[in-house]
């Protein structure tokens, strides 16, 4: 059996990125000479994407969208942590200033953060962040402990982590106030499959606080 090959990045250099940028500008202007002028006038993306920092899951490329079309927040394992000022600021701006219609939490199978959280090794500072995923495990321990195949177990934890982060979004005053004020806003949970490129919709969408756990509902 040959060793699994990973994408070769040995040709990527610091200077190469700047060269790549020049090519991007030239190629883009060839198609649309007004492209950058128009983009510089402002943004009105209808989507907020909360995804993993993993280099293999770039929001625009995998959804065939362009700059200006998705507002993006990424962190390790696409977490929605209710005390994270960075995430809350992005969410508040996206919902209340940009007026996005959809917030999507997109996880991915094979997520290093989720794999680490399901194990017992110490990984340094990041363990404090990954603790939130261990909390997800604890909430769903009965289901997860019953899965004997380790890969299947982690895949399911990836899905459950997305679902819990969707719940965490609905629990924020930002999302609940948007609903209370009659804003058209839905939150969704997706998982990207690295090995095929396809996105799976977990069908855990919310567009009101009706089906939420009672304790998280604000008046
Ligand atoms: Zn990841």
C-alpha cells in the first residue's frame, strides 16, 4: 500500500503570493474592468459563514461564490462560543448592519480540532478552546460511546458539534432580537466532506425561537 499523498505546497512562497495577486488582478480586470471599482463601493453579502480555520475549507471556493458575497468568520472547529467577543462582533455586524438573511455554521469531516478534542493528548493552549467540543461530547456521550469505529465516532462528533453551534447561535440575544424584530434570518448547519468536495446540509435550520430549548428563550 502506498502512503496517502497530501497536496504539495512546497512551491508556495511568500513572494509567490504577491505574484499571484498581480495575476488575480489582471485576470479579473480582463473579464470585468469595473470589478474592483464596484466592490470598493461597499458590501451587501446575504450570508454569514462561520467555518473552520482549516486551509482546505475556504468558504468562497467551495460554494462557487465571489468576493463580496459571503461575510466570513473562521476559527478552529467552527465554534460559536457565547463569550467570544470576536464571533459576537462579527455576528452583530452581519445581522444588524449588513442584514444577512442566513447564518451558516459549516464544519468538516476530518476536522483536526474535533479529532484532538475526542482524544486524550495535551495540545497546549488550544485545549482550552477544544474543551467546548468535549462539552458537546459529554452532552451526546450515550450516542457517541455506542459507536465503535473511531472514524465514524469523530464524523458524528463533527456533525453534533455543528448542531450544538447552531443552537448556540439561536441562544444569542443578537439572533433572538432579530427574530423578535421580524427580521428574515435563518441559521443552518452544514458539513463539508474533504474527500469529495460536497457539502451535506444537516437540516437543523431555525428561523424563529419556537423550537429552541426553553431555558435559552429570551422574551
Ligand atoms: Zn477543522
